[in-house]
C-alpha cells in the first residue's frame, strides 16, 4: 500500500508543491496521501492528512471553505480543540459534531475530500468521499470487490499500478460529440468521476451504502418563478449585489498572493470592481494580450485596471508560445477536452508573477443566462412544432448539394428530445461525422454511445430551463470547471469562482428567465447591477468570451497540425482529410481540428496499450 500511495502522491506534485504527507491505519486497511498547495495557515500545523485530537477521524482534502471562520468559531464555542487555523480542521470537527449530511449543508466553498472514521468499533470503520455542489473540485475513484482507490486525477489512480489501464472507447465517442467526457465516465473503463453534489459512504467489509446526492441545482431551476413584478427589480438587484459582494470578499481570504484574471469582459470586470471595494490594498489583475487585433481586449482590461488602480500585469502571448507549449498542454491534460488552453496560459503567467490564488469569472453565464443559445431557445420553442422530419432531411440534403454543413446539425432533431435540442448548440461533431471518422454504421455508433444521457426525459416545453440544467450539469461540470482546475493546478495555482457561491446561484436561478434575458442587452441583471461601478464601454460590449486566436494559429501551423490529425489511429484517413480541408476553406470551426489533435494523442496512447 505504501508504495502505491507514494507513486500516486508524487504524480500530483504540480498541484501540491508545498508539502506532502501520508497516513496508513494500524490495520493497514486505509491509506491516505496528500500533496499540499499551502494557502491558509502556511505552518506545519496545516499539513495533511490531518486528524482530530484523538486520531479517530482522519481527512485528506482539496479545496477551500469560505465560511470556515464562522464554522470554526461555532465549533470552538462547543469545546473543540483546534491546533491550526485551516479550514481542513473545520471539516474534521464539523463532521464529528454534525455528521456528514449537516456538515455538507453548512459548507460554502469548493471541495473534494476523503474522511476516515474509526470511532464505531462494533460496525467497523466508515469511509466517506465527498464533492462540492457544482463539481468545482474533481474526485475520481476505482472500486472492485477488494479495494477502493481515489484521487484528484485519473492519472493518479493509474499510478497506483493496482487498476487495469483499459481505455474506454465510449468516452472517446462522447468526446467527439461534446468536446469533453461527461461525468461519471472517464477515459479508463473502471474509473469514474464522483458526481457533483454527492458523497459516497462505505462501511467496513466493503458494504457500500452507495452514492448519495445531497444537492441538485435542478431543484432550484425547476422552482424558478415568473411572479417577479417590475417594482421588485430594485430589491432583486440589491439582493444580488449583497450576495455577490459577500462571495467575492470570502473568495479573497488567503495567506498567499491573490489576484484576478481580468479579460476586460463584464464578468471579470465586475469581480475587480467589487473586490476593490472590499480590499484595503490594491488588487492584482492579470490579462493575456495578443498581437492579433481582433482578439486583443487589452484596452478594456486597462480601463477597469486604471479605474480601480489595480496592480495590473499584461502577458503577451504569441503564436510561437502556443506551439511550443502544445506538448506540455497535452501532457498535463488529465482527460481529453477542447477547452482549458486559456486557463493553462494565464495560470502559467500567474505563477511567474508570484500569485498562488486567482479569481475567475466562471459561472456567470450559467446563472445570468449569458450564452446566446438561451435566447435562441425561445425561437426554437416556437419553430419546433413545424419542423417535420421530412423538412429536416430536405434541408440536410440541400446542404450536401452545396457542399455545406450549414444544416447538418439538424440531424439531431430526427429524435426531438431535450438532449438533442441542446446538442444543436453544444454538439461538436454530428453523429454522421463521428460515424465517418470511426468508419462505423449507425447501428454500431449507437452501440458505442452506450446508455449515458446528459438529460433524461422528454421535452417539457421549457427549453430555457432545460438548457440551464444542462449548462450546469454538463458544460460547466464536465468541461469548464474540470479543465480550469486541471490547467490551473498544473501550474500550482488555485483557481476560485465567486459566481458559484451556492447562495448566489440559488437566488439567481430561482428568478424568472424574463429578468435574465433581453433582446438587446446580454445579462441585463448583471449589467444593471454594475452600472454604477463600471464604464459604459464594458457594460455595453458584445459578449466575446476569453478566446485565443486559435483559428489563425492552427491555420498558420498547418503542417504541424495536419501531421498530428493524420496520425494512424482509430480514425478514417478520408474523414480526417475532409474535416481538415473544410477547416482550411473556412467551412468548419477550428475546435473540430483541435479536437482531432486531442483525440489522436489519446488514441495513440490507447493503441500503445494494446
């Protein structure tokens, strides 16, 4: 066991360069190992694994609890003997006092932890694995009749050498469809992701109580109301301001240098404005700038930085920097994804400037309905009744005649359900493209897809609500948060997301979609809230997103990228060449080519194991 723990621990040194520890129970049945990224209480008292005073409860933990001081004071009043100033110890004594369900209900923050409780001698030990409400922090596990192995990365579990490294082809197919691997699947057949808002409870002897869902954002989306009168609008804005300000203040708590990723967009600019109002010292802000003018948001970031007198740092990222870092990006990528490149580079820059903690605007688009397809959902609701299968097939056929993919995604509507409507906007490769790439029939494709669904059930008429659920439970959890954590931790940076404070999320998602959508203004609630804090140039900007000039860079590096895409793997060469040519002729988005780069590297690894 010790050798396996050391191998697993050392494989994740990038995420915890400040210290390490290990615990093995006296009966050798339980073992924890930890790499520490020290953020609170930098002394040895904060090292993990950590125990309570009589060593009957042990924990290994990754994350931050933003209301830990409040909980700590409550526990001190109850007589618990704290030896550190960490949030880790709050989890231990909070569990001891309140039990797991009440503890999880009280926590505000991001976390993944394993807790070992040996107090009950009659029924044996108890082992709990828990993950935060939205899946900000990752937690993977492997379970068979003899053992349970868990880690923050899939690669960490593989390093134990106790798990069969069998590639999961189903995960590859979903990656081609979605651009990421959906939870609970991973690229390894018997390794799974613990779902967000869940905990696993196991008793000695392997008698698993199973996985319990303690939180579901769908409950709040389903209960959203349309009864908000216009004369309540001021109260609504005041409530959001209070919740967001409190969240930002909590997310700034740290014993190490902390900054904010500032793109110049509304989301990050709002964080800078609110952080500046609750900080006694200048906020450090960080922006990536490009030589390509169409992608350079520097002037907007500078506007905000100058207004709030931040310690602003700009990092110029050139095409050659991107090309040089591709091998490293692919190496640290724990699960295949088309996202995360931006987080990798800005986290790398943050590390060079001496930061250890950064705040990000992730989550704003999910709670304030900032993505364009939320508006399109209204139109889709109106036209779906008139979209017959015959019309859909006719449009696809016409598209093919003109060698265009304009209507190809309509093939998702051969079966009209919530998931397929969502895939019109979030799908990467269409089913037909995937079949061509893999050289399989439609029947074989369906078999490869398995039974995993992003959203079960039939279309219920509320497409906006359905899309909102899928943004939280798929795109946010499986792609944005997973990739951001992976790429920031690869650079020893803790990335925090104030917009995902659960009290803020619950309040805003419970509001009418009519308050959050406007035909002319994107995210009107946030725009109106920040109108007294930010210049009009920021408030009135069209949504751009934190994007890189990857279309140009991939195009300019044609020979390099083409050589990767055409590597002999699982894919049909004719289909690969067709996709490449369509990209070169501006008929296909760059993300498809980048996806093939990622997929080829993954299949190359898979083939090397067979």
